[in-house]
C-alpha cells in the first residue's frame, strides 16, 4: 500500500517552512515522495508527521548537449525517462521499479525516492549506481536550512560530497528538494545473448568470461530454469533447462552484431554444450525491465515470501548462492549484476534464524571482500523484529550517528528507519 501523507509539499519554500516548524516543535517527520517505497527499510514511526514531496515536481534544467538534467524530488521517474528518450538519452543507472514487488502502483515512483534508496538496475555493473551519477542535490536539513551539494556541472568537486551521502540514506538525513544527474546517450540498438543450459555452478564463470571480454557487456544475469517462465517475457526460451545466462550489448548496430558473434564463439569454446539464442529490440528491453523490477518474485507462487537482496563481489555470487542453497534448500534465487546481486525468496518461518543464516553465510563466503544483506520485503512485524540492514560495527555505528547529528541534530527525520539504534 502507498504511505499516506499528512502534508503534501509543492514548493521548496513550503518544505523549508514545514521542517522548520517540526524542528521548533521537535516533532519527528517521515519524508516520502509518492510513498511507493514505504515497504523498504524498517517501518515508519506512526507517531511522526508524514510529509510528501510528491507535489514538488518538474524538470528544472535539461541540457542534452551537456548531458545534465535537474529535477525536483517529486518528479516521477517515468516523466524524466520520457523526456530523456525524446533525445535518445537515459538515466544510465537504469532505476528499477519495485512497485509490483512491494504491492504499489507501477510508474509512480519519484526521483527523490530513487535517490533516497540508491536503487540501481541491471546496468549497475557497467555505468555505476545512482549515487555515482548523482552530481548535485538541494535539500532541507533538520534545522530547516536549505543545503546544496555538488552542482550542475560534472567537474564541480569542491566541498563535502553531500550527494553521495544523501543517496541511500532513506530520508534520515534531510528532505530532498532537487536532484541533478549526469545522463548518457542510449545505444543505437540493444540485444541480448541468451546462453542456455547453464547451472548455478557455471553461472559465475560464464558471466565473468563475458564481462571481462572486450565486448562491452552492459548487463549480465542468471536465472534458474524453473524461474524463467516467471519473467513473463514473450519471445525468450521458456525452458532453460538448468538455467540461462543473459548478456546485454548496447552500441551501434554494426558493433553489436560483430561482438555478439565473437562472444558466442568465445563462450561456445569455453562452455561446451551451452545453447545460444539472440533477442533484440522490445524483447531485450522487456527482459531487462523484468529482471531489474524483480518480476520473477512478484507472482502468486511468491506472494507471501520474504525477499532478500544480497550485494556481494560479482565473482563470488555463485558461491554465495550455492552455499545458501545448501543451508536454505527451500529458498529460490537468481542473480543480476554479473553475480554481484543475489535475489533470494523464502517462505515465512523463523526469520531470526533465516536472517542469521543469510548474514553468516554471506560473511563466511565473502570474507574481507565484504557483502551486504538487505531484507527488501516482509511484514511490518518482521521488519521490526529482524534487522533490515546489516547491523553496523561499533565504529561504523558511531560514524553514522555523527553524520546523522550533523544533518539532523534533533533526530527529526524518519527515526529508526534504517537501524534500531539510529
């Protein structure tokens, strides 16, 4: 369900006034856009006033030749993508829409919500995350002050890197009013090479061979055979046997044609017995939209399942998934980001035990390279009882508190949204 707002903000001045009033009264504030991501993170404080920036909408700057776009926080991603598409440009981090996964309305998410949660789609391995392409922000801090970070030019490097701190802060540091991004041109064509007959043990090796080749793979994913139909994409092989690896190439048509032929030859030589099918145009786009939006876990078979998102070193994705498959045999998994993102669905049960198993396994497999486990979908009760994000170390927790105090000294913004201690 969408979160309901007590106040809908339409101007930056009104946002400053609302936060100033809350600061004077020392009353907590939940910051939302369209409310489509209320199911992410720990549940909102029900005693807090909910302020929505959904009315703070519109593109304020777009210079196609300079590859820069600024938009107010309440602008929908759909509106921005439509404008960029008219100039054959894109938000290169490919923002996913978790609406179907979280039970909200597709197409309503705002750019402020995407930045607040730092959501990035399949092109993450090639173009970077949302925070990597966010070059400027305007926001109101917990004292009602308008703060600016970065700028509207890509070479602005002075001062504290506020945009990167804002990205992924879940509205706990400030209320975003405007975001500025570096945008990129789209490729002339997009095609996907589907490598079939690949099981989990082979998946990481296939994806690694592809993304380390000179053929500019912009996205790589693996889906087990029993989950392929759940993608809901017409035009791709429905029966992948052991599973399929999907490899996307985007560029000029001549380049893509040659590279797919060379990539097929390379992988065919290294992985005997694999099958190869090429899809392009609308089918390729629909496939990557389904993967980015986690469509396989939105159907009736997984409606009551808890969903986890594991961010690990890509080369270890298969090992993490394999170890979890042994310890949690009832879990279903697929991989994106060339193995760097493992999606896991598991039916409700002893979630404290499941959480401990997932986090211990990720830690054991990744070691010093590190990995992160996030509970993306669960009931409010589970998201209150079980840590949604990894519990930070003492040093990181202390650093988080100092950052929080500098932006929001009264603790107004979305209290305990990320951790029970903050």
